[in-house]
């Protein structure tokens, strides 16, 4: 067995699924899609409000791409960088997540000024911690996953 030095656990993806049968993977897939849809809608609303206030144009399609990549990073990137972030503790993980959101907003919304991107990243980061999980949980209750 290859030792990755605590950075990557080869069984982490299966453990993350909760079970090794197909329903665990289907549940994660449904949760992932709901997270992208709800997170994209929340990001569009936030950036449209902020963009309207600042007089900057926002492309709604880019919001869903940003949330998709953020969800991939949150789902699988945490496994990869957990060895590095483990030494920083909880605040290191929060700082890493905030930096990821800032980078995604700057990449997908190039028209935003840097200080606007920082503020937008902070607002979206907080919304993704508080609002999106509640809405995804409520919606997933209706579809049975």
C-alpha cells in the first residue's frame, strides 16, 4: 500500500460516500446537484444585488460554474489538502474557503473591482455556510435523499 504521508487517504472517497453501495453515491450526486443549483441561485441573487449597487455587469451563467467548482473543491479538495490545513486548524480551513471564493469570483467575474470581489466573496462565503445548507436540506427532504 502506498503511503501518502497523511495527505490523501485512498479510502477517503468511499468513506465520504457513507457506504460503498450505489445508493450512497446517488445520494452524494443528488446532494451535489442540489448544492450547485441552490448555491448558484443564491450567488446570482447576491451578485446581482451587489452588481446593481456598484453598477457592474454580472453574467448569471458564471455563478453556476463558480459554485460547481467550489463544490468540487469542498467535496474532494478537502481530502487532498486536509494534511496541510490540519495544522492551521478550523480558522485555516475558513481562511482557505474564503480565499477559494475570492479566487473564483475574480476568475468568473473579471469586471468586478478587487475590493468588490473581496466583499462579494465574504458575503457569498457566509451565505454558503448559513443559507445554502438549510435550503438544500429542505429541498432534499422533498425528494427523499
